[in-house]
C-alpha cells in the first residue's frame, strides 16, 4: 500500500499541479461571473458588506425637511373635521369608542369624558376637497400640494416616549435618529455642511422639551449626529477664525492636528478619532459654506412676504423654515425643525391660535418656495406632531373653551413633495375622530415610507451593533403604497 | 457470465431473472391496455399508482442514461470485463423502472386535465423507451457494447430520454418553464407606460400567466379551464364562467382564491404560490367593474385598487427610466468629484449621474467643462446660486443626456438661453431668480421632451406669465408674487438687553428687514409714521424713559409698537445697609440687591426681590464721594394676587452722612383697585433740588390692611423692592 502512495506522490509533478490549477482558476472565474459584486471594492468590514449598493433604488426624494410640531397639535381643530363632536358637545365619550384605551395620568382620574367639538370653522379646499380649519388659511391654499394622512397612530401616550419613537423608531432612547440613519445610508450631499441639521423654535403655547437624544447618532458613527443650529444671530457658533488668524494658518494647524490624531488612531484604533478628524475638516469647510447660507440679505422681498416678516428674526419658526429651505437647497440631507408649544391641555382655543399664527404661513411658504424653484419633487416635507389630541375635554368644558389630552390612536400628519401623491387625503377616522376605520399608518410604516422615498429599503438599511442587526423600523414597518406616486 | 455464490448456494443472477420476468410482464400488460385504451377505466386503487409517476420517472431517466453513456465510452472488449456485471444490472434496473414509470404514467394520463399534443408525445415516447429497453436487455448478447449498433441504440435512447423528459416537464410546469426567466427579463425592459396600459393585458394577464396558466392551458386544462386567451378565460371551465357579479362572492374564481390556504379547493393549489392580497384586490375590482377586457388604466377611478395596483406595477416606467448609455468608469467619477462638485450615480447599478455644485466663492467656468468626459452619463445638474455666465450655457448644452437642469439664481441673462435647445432630452428646467426674458424662454419650447419650466422671480411681467401659462405642453411655474400683497411689518427690536442705562449707554433699535424706517418716542406717546423721530443712530436719554418704536416700509403696513422702560442710572452707590432686615422668605442678596444693577423680572420667586411685610423697609445708601444728585428712583413690584402692594408711604431722606439727614420727599402711592391688572413693575421717581449727597435713607411702609375687595382683606400687604437708581 505504501508504494502506490509513494508513486502517486511522484506523479503529482509541477505540470500536473499547474494543469489542475488552471481548472481551479477556471472554476473560480466562472463563479465570479455568477456573483457580479465579487471583485468590486469594499468588503473591508461587515458594515460595508451590509451597506453595499446604496441607494437601493432610484430615489424620488433626495432630502427631507421635517417640520416637527412638538407637543402634539390637535388634529380635531386643524385637519380632522368631525361635526359629530359639535353635535354631541358635552356628552360623554361612549366607552364602546374608547375601547379601553390607556389614558395619561392627567385624565385617567376624570369622572367624565365630555366630547368637545372644535370651536373653529372648517371648509373644503382645493381639487381634493380636503377639510381645513380656519386656523390654517395659508396651508388651505396649498392643499393640492399636500398629502394629508389622517390615520397616523403610535403606541406611546406621553411626550418623551412618543417623540423618541417618532425620531428613532423606538420608545427607549439611544437608537439612532431618522436623520442619522439617512446620513449613514446616503451620506452627505454637500461635504461642506453636516448631513443632518436641527433647528429649534418655541411657540407661546404650553411647551414640551426637546433634547439632544432626539437627534443622536445612537450606535452609528458620530459623524451622523444631528448638528443643532443656534437660534441666535449666528446659527453656527464659533465658526469664525479669531482675529489675526488667516485661512492658511488655520489650514496648517488642522493638518498638524490631524497628523497627531492619526497617530492616536494608529495606536488605539478608536473610530471616534477618525470621526473627530473628519469633523474638524468639515468645520473648516463650513467656515465658507455657512456664511453663504445664513446670509439672508440676498433673499428677495417677495420671499420675506411669503414666509412672513418674522422669517428674518432669528430663532422664529418662520426663520427656521427659510433657513431649512436654504440648507436643503445646499444639499443637507435631513433638516429637522422642532416647534414647541402645542401641548394644549387647557385653554386650547387660545393657545392653538398663537401656534398657528407661528407656523401656518411659513409652513405653506416653504412648500410654495420649493415648488417655484423646481425643488419640491426632490424634497420631502413632513409636518406633524408626536401624537394627536383627545376628542374629549381635559378639565372643565365650556362652550368655547376646552383642553385636550394626548391621543395616540389616530392623528394627522401631512407630507408634500418627494414623490408623495399630492392633493390626497389618506385614511379615515370614525365620526368621533377617535379610532381609525380605514388605512392605518403606524409610525413604523411612516418610517418605512420615508426611507422608500429616499431610495432605501427599510429592511435592508441595517447596522450591526452588539451582535444584532438594527433597523430604523425595528422588525416592523410596511410601505404605505397608497400615498406614493 | 460469472457470478459469485451466496452462502445458500444460489447465484445472485437469480434475482435478475425474477426482475427481468416481472418487467417483461408489465410491458405486456401495458401494451395490452394500450390496445384497449378506450375501454380502460382506472380503478380507484390504481390512481395512487398513477400519481407516483413523478416520483418513479426519475429512476429510469438516470439509470438508462448511465447505461447508455457507459456503452458510448467502452472502446474495446477488454475494458468491459471488470464492470460488465454492474452495467448489466444497470440496464435491468432501467428496464424495470422504465416500465413502472410508463405504466404509472399511463394511469395518470387517464386523470382529467391531460389531453393535448404534448401528452401524446410524452406518452408514446415513454412506452417506446420502456419497450425498447426490455428488447435491448433481451438481445444484449448480440449487441456487444464496443460495436457500432449498440452505440447507435444508446444514442437514440439518450435522445428519447431527453425529449420525453422535457415534454413531461412541460406538462407539469408549463410550456415555457425553462425559458421563462429569460423571457421575464426581456418583458421588464419594455414595460408599458401608465398612460397606455390596459387593465387586463398589463395587470390581470401577467398574474394569470405567473400563477394560473401552468395548470390552465391548452396542454393541461385542469377543471376544463383554459386561460391563455381572453375568449377561453371568459368561457370558463367545468364549473361555468369564472365570474358572476350577481353573486355575493362574485363567482367561482374569487371563491376559490378566497378559500383558506389549506382547503383542497383553494386556488392556486397547495404547494404553488398563492395570490397576494393586492392581486386579489385587483381581480376583485376588475370583476366588479364588469371584467372588461378593454378597460384602460388611466380611465380607472383613482380610489380603485386597480389604480393603486397599476401605480405599483407600472410606476417605474416614468421615473425609473432605463438608460441606453453605459456607465462611466468609477475612477473618472472619483477623480472629478470634489467637495464643491458632487457627482453621484442616481442609484446603485444605474449608469446615470447627477452633479451638484456648491460654494459660490470656489466656482469657475472650467468646473463645468471639466465634466466633459462624463457628458454621456450626466442626466441632472444643479448649478443654483453659482456664478454661471451666459457663455457657460454653451458648455452645458453639450451635456445632451441632461433631463434636469437647475440654474436658479445664477448670473445668466438669458441671451444664450436658446443654446439649450440642443438638450433634446431635457424635461425640467429651473430658471428662477435669473434675468431671462420671455422670447428666450419661448425659444426652448421646441425641445420635445420639455415638461416643466420654473420661471419665478425672473424678468417676466405678470402678463407675460399669463402668456406662458397658456402652453398646453409645458407647465410653467411662475411661483409666488409678493408685490401686490400688503402685510403687517413685525415690530422693531430694542437691542439693549439691560433695562438700566448707565451714564454713557445709548439706546439701540434695529429691524431685520432691509429698508424699513424706524420711528420712536421717549415720552410714552404712540409713534406714528409722520411726526415721530426717525431712528438713524443710537441715541442717549437723560432720565428714566419709556421708549416706544414702530417700523414702517413702503408696500407694508406699519408694525405694532414695541416698548421698553429704561432706568437711567448716573451714579452708582458704593454700599448700602439695611436698617430693617428683609423677611426671611425674600432676603435676595441683602443690601447689595439695591445697587447691583440687576433688574428682576416680575416673578416673585426670582430671588432678586427684597420682601417686607411685618417691618417697614428702611435702608441707607452710601456714596464714598458725595454726588450731585437731583433725583432718585425706586423699582418695586405689584402683584395683587400675591398680596404685594405699593407701599402706603415712601420717605426719601438725604445728606452728607447718616447724621445730617433731611427729608427730601414723601410720597403716598396710589393703591390698586379691584380692576387693576395683577402684576406690574412699579417705578417711583423722586425729584429734588440738585445737591451734594453722600448718603440716602429710604423708608417704605407696607400697607397695613388689604382693601375689602381683596381675598386677604384686613391682612398686611407686602412691599417688594429690587433696585434704587440715583441721578
């Protein structure tokens, strides 16, 4: 037996080896033909493999402007017209409608839940015939550009979890925010500006806090974190070089600094160090890019009239809308506005008037402005809060005064542009405005649809963290096909 | 043929005899049944045998093929020796299994649904194979494998096996099962557009083709239903027409589709892909609508499931254009990419590129021309706000693949705009904020593909805009016009943060809208647009003043009034001493509170108010060096609900030092009435003859009894004070 083995060994000579090798190469070559991405770059890490080939398909929208109405505006006083509530004003909400809905601590102990009809008048507008409240005269004029979704629903009943859910897809904190996901998935368009900017403003109504966890990068790389702009005269603080320092000197200093940082990175391999280097570089480029954007003097007077004179007062909602348009125009992927003051537990009719004064004109102007520049088709604008408000009164109900508590089961959000169907009203609520009767849109579905508009498959936009692959839509989410073109 | 012996003495080849005989018998039976096929009725117990056909048929296929191949590769007699026995066994097994397969196939063919041409050939080939193999086995010794006849037979057997197998495959999986993937790809390439799509041909039929037709076709019409043509589909099968709108369930088709998945009658049957919810909704809507074969998608109501289904299926045709050009090299794209010029492919795997330019200061005309190597791929270019000049349009017009071009707020005047006519694929053109003129814009209407042109904020007059909007082919977006709209200006801003004006501080006003005129008063009167002072630069005030200001501008209504009260503070006290201690609840910062220059807001809990109730407020205020004063101002608070009232009496004393005091002024403030607003900052001024003063003494007595209308009537009121100013 030993001899044949020995002979066999002798027979495997170089020639045999090479000819066998050619066969092996041939099979590998054939295999590579069948796996098209085989020899394409990337693949250095698991993440790159997961993220190869983005966007997944041709996007309808390139950018998002999210006008978040923080505190939850009352859909029943703005969009969801329910004459039944006026008819039954003061009567108790039937238990059959409430259906055991969990209530907040603020109304859970109320003995009665008297229905409160809106004191505001509604009328139909546009070709779509959408009902709009008299509080929104400017938005009413552009309803044919809006896709009004009446059937958003969420699980959370209090501000913090609901906001966090809307922004990050989970009620607990520390997951990446939607804007961070997009920045991670699509990168920044304009490398001279952050891909995700956050603008804050405050209304006169009862306010709820906003905090940086809403624009966190979570477990994603720090470069995807939202950059909060200051609401003062200088939206980005400390951007100017100190007196006596010129661009060249700044450049030299940054080069040296990044060398030192690179050394640290080589030694410890902490990706936060590279993130830091990148952020210094971006700040350097922002020094020229930001003044160009925040310079409002080049805006024509018709723009000022369109957004309203407040749009030149820094820190107002109108100014933030205008700034959002300018940032978006310059390729910022995701611009998140928060306008506080919608949490009208009491004295709603008065508070909501002030809030609408703040946001109505500027929100509508943003749509018109994008449209007249030919940018609306590639910019997705979203307007809405974290949940809705109840159809029954919190506190004492009078003929013309009431408050409304938090309502998660059905509320209204509108979208415009970005490949969303214009001029439609999607979904229906029952005649009490309490439950959804047709086409519900859950927060996860809402996220899936937004990602889809940006050319991303929400099931494929994943990040592996601590052994699990995470998505913005967690393990849920269905594309809402009825609202997209 | 040599064979090994088994322990019991019988040879292995004995079993071969049995098998051979059994195969021979089955073949005979098969031929017999064939002869009398028209009278043959399959007994129930035999049906199961028939249904084993798909299982059994693979054995003869493989085994006979192996044997045929063995025959083909045998070269000479010697080489057959060692494996002859094995080969013999192969042929025998092939013979047996082929007859079993043929027999079971014969039985199966008597079940419903197989009656067409393909079955005919499959059946006869199967029988021929079975018969041939038994004959071959019988005459094997006359056909040595290394001679030509055996080789010819094996080739023909191979061919029959392949054809027969393929035909059988077609029967179960449908005629174009093998080639379907290739056809699918070619179908997707020429998708119809939304406009010209037909509901049946472009929506319903593809579903039938994918999920129904493999069992309902000319070859295999299960339930006598065939779907390959409209007429046959409409005719229906054994159970009548597929749809019936008079029935609640709309007829047999939808009934079967709606049955639970594990129901025997569910269609498509178990194991096949069921219809999706969307597909069912489409069929339902189409049938409800009268199952019209001529229905066009565009005439369908937008709320109908047919419409939304069509949008999902056909949506791609307009937006996801298929590009004919091939992709540019990745290296080239990388090389041309910079932080100020972003080149990105439209989507992964798409050859099309979009270019965005950023940062006006860095832009040069060459940045466009440098892109020439990619002009076959660039379909969108965004140059908004870049200093693009007229002659650059010539360069741009070479990018013939452009679909979208954004030139908003560039420096073009329009003189070279007609150059863009060369962009024959252009769909969207944005010219907002440029100086283009009517004739130049109109020249572009020759571009056949042009759909949207954005001309807001250009040189166009309102009349010209109306002219443009008449175009049926192109949509001109003229945007918002502000010139006829009159709005209220927002009020100006009084920039001084502190309410306290020290000796050299001026009052500064501003307004964010350029070109506004600010008018103000310092005496508390309402400013108007004609007589009030016009603000041109920061101005000083000599005493406490209520500043009121309004903004005015042509084309706007005047703003609301903004007002702010300023305390003039010429002399800063150097120290102070409280003669009576403040109430424990409102100690603030003690005596320092009075001269620290910090004005509190109206909040009683700000920690900046000194509060007195049981004791009179009494303090000294010292100047290290005597000052020439002529007035003193006390800043106090009223908060009716909080029991905080003006003092009942205030005395101001002054002199060179504590010992030499004289009474300068006494005041008995007016008390609030029921209607008075709840909370307000109170200012009490005391003027006196100018004199050198080193020390003030101030006494303020709280009201001893709250008035009868107050909830706390009869109780003592509070006095709150936060600052004293000397001028």
